[in-house]
């Protein structure tokens, strides 16, 4: 299940490393000390190691921030989807999973992430594609005009559901339709979010 990781420690480390790097560089530019072994070590930290720490922790902080549900709903065309997930009266899958404490504040990411071997990379590459489409196609459109054009990049994978709802569990197989269609569900021939099964994922644009 999803676990929420605070980005604050990473941000503090990134800012601290950047500030220390800047101080070391300024010290060298102002004092212009002789190029001794000690000076070389300080320069190694100032223009090498500390910037790497800043870049690494900054990337981790940014990655964790983009997993937050509030980030997913920050574009105006996604706000109604966020509202649906946060609605206590909606019967959509998004709402029901959002109020499951095991999903935490990352419920959008948990359900939309790719769980393949390179899932983290492919998920974020897909996210960057969404950002590009938002900036080039949807940014100036009101939601009503954008809605017919909003689609997920590929069919929703049953494997995402089966990560939590294993088809091997007796509680799953005791449902008649589940047992009779187990092979089709596993093969992805029948979607868990088909009409007549567990749709809609969102009440918006169903």
C-alpha cells in the first residue's frame, strides 16, 4: 500500500547543501587563497559533492511531491476529478479508495502508477506527457470543453487492482462472477472497471 513520505527533510538537506556550496564558492572568490591541498578539498565540496547532494535530494523531494493527491488535482481540468475523489457521497472507485486509510494522501498515484519493472520511470514519463498536453492543449480551455478530450494514456490494467485484490484470495473467488471470469480478468480480456463490473472509476466524465 501507499506510504506518505514527507518531503521536508529532503528540502532542508537540498537547501542546506546549496547554501553551504555557495558559501564555499564565495569564500574562494573573495579570499582567493593559494591552491593548497586543503583549498582543493573545499572546492571539491563546493563545486562537486554538495551540488550533487542538492540535485539528488531535490529530485527525491520533487518526486515525492508529485505523488500527492493535491498535486494531481492542481491543474484546473483535474480539479473535478479531485473533488470526486474527496466527495464522501460519491460512489466512484476513486472516492471509495480515497477514504481507505491505507491509500493515504497518494490515492491517485497508487491507482494510476505503473507497477512494471520500471514502473517509477514509466509513470513519471507519462506524467510529464500529461504536463506537456496540459500546457499545449488544455491550459486555456474551460473544463467543459476539455472533458471530452481527457483520456488516460493506455487502458487501465487489472494488475493494478490485483495488487491489493488478489484473484487467489477466497474472498475474491467466492463472488460468482469473479470465479467464472478469473482467467479473463487475469489475462486482461475483461476489465475490472467495465460497465457492469466496478465502474465508474470517477463520476466525472463517466
